C-alpha cells in the first residue's frame, strides 16, 4: 500500500504541468463535464472536440437539452455512434428539470440514478466538479494501475476492477478530481494501450513494477470471451434524375434504432436479385452499377456491405426521397451508411 500511496504526489504535480487544454476543461461546470464524458466513451478525444463545441453551441444548457427534438439531437450526434448515449442524455436532462429544478445533482449517488450515467461517469463528475472522494475507473485507469502494481489479473473481470477501485479509494487525496483526471490523462498520453508507452516521461516510472521488471507487454491481461458476428448486406444508393436519394427510417429498436438508413437487404445479392427486389418495391430501373465494398465494425457485429448505385426512373412511396443537402443537414445517417455515400 505504501508503494501505491507514493504515486499520488508525483502524479498530481505531473498533471498540473502537463494537462492538455481541452474545450470542456475551461471550467468545472458539471453540465460541460457530463456531456464531454458521455461523448468520450468509445470515442477519441481529437474526434470529440468538434462535436462537443457544436453541441454546446446548439444546446448550451440542461433546459435546452431537455427540450430538444430527437431528430436534431441525433443529427448533432451523427458520426459519434452508440446513439443510445444521446437519447439517454435527453432523458437525463428531463429528469434533472423535473427532479432537481434544472440543476445537476451534486453527489455520486444521485448522479448514478441518471439515465446513461454509470459508475465511471458519476465518479468523474462527482470528483472533478465537487471534489467528492470517489474513483472513476475506466480502461485507461485499469491499465495504468495494473502496470504500476504489476497485476496479472484479468482487467475485463468486474472483480479486478473492484480491487483496483478499493486500492484507489485507500489513497484518494483531497484533490480527487485532479487525481482521477491525472490517471486518465496519463493513460491516454503516456501509458499507451498498444505500442510502447513512453515510460521515460512517466512520473511513476521509479515505482512501476511493469516498467522495472520489463512486464509492459504482458500487462494488462485481457481474456476475451466475446464472439463477433459477421453480417453481409447489399446496400443501394438509389437516385432519381433530379438527384434525390432514397432513405428510410430504421425501426425503433435494436442497433441504430430510429436513425435513417440507405435501402438495403440481407446477404450478398447479384444484379438480377437486386432487380427483382426493386421490382417488388415498385421501382423501374435505368441502370445499376457496382460502387464498392465497405465494412463497418460495431461492438458485437461486423457489417460487410456490397454497395450499388441504382438510377431509377422516378420516386416511389416506400422510401423518403431527399436531396443531398437535406441528407447532410436534416437526417441522422449512421457512419456505416455515410461510408457508402462518400
Ligand atoms: S512507467 Fe510506463 S508502464 Fe508504468 S505506468 Fe508509467 S508509462 Fe505506464
């Protein structure tokens, strides 16, 4: 324990000198921290910056977020993926308006009851904004601490996470927000997950067991059990002579629910099968040409897409026919389909 306690001071000093200037770090406003933490789940910091700035311009307050319509919200989220995060933000904002008079809850326990706010996010907001002595342990922190203490326990197990949280609780300083942020920052900027960490720049290198014993390649241990699914799809970019593109709304449940999509069918269809399908949809075809193969990776499934450009005689009632400009401005199209259009 004494050993882990030794990381606190050098880490806090390192953070004060090296922390990056980020749009959401200009103040410790809980709304700002909340939105940035939700955006940063599964997304790189560099990619989040512009989304965050646009989001705050359009929805600068909890009140605005609570009353935004879904179409606009999903459009602001377009490209970030995991759209349930955006919907949960809206639900949580409504709850804050009703239950907390429009002000962010101020304790870890209260934050944890907001839709979409898990232990990590509640810990981050409570410690950064209110200095509550709670942990905020994500993959970065698990990696850093596992390396420092030389732990070969599987970081994908809840049991391992709980042990690390306890160790951190035992050494948590009064500046809990800075300490938690310092660990995350070090995980992102120095103690990289893939490729060599830059240990010579690390403030903890003298006490890090993985570094001292040359175990960096072996730690953290991650034993994966997840089986990935592969799905093949035929995706059609259907376009009229007035350059209107066909889209449709996905059903309101499951993957990418409620977003828009390009017409598509399961499986790898050949041209004749595509023509049959178009006939069933009541469309007369001028020309079909092969566009490309595209791939999109979700959490549990990979989509392999064969994409065709289909020039049609005229619109039908089955789909929505929109201009390219409308598609860009108005309709949230998941990244998987944007790849096709690009
Ligand atoms: S010394 Fe290297 S491996 Fe250890 S915590 Fe620092 S960056 Fe990570």
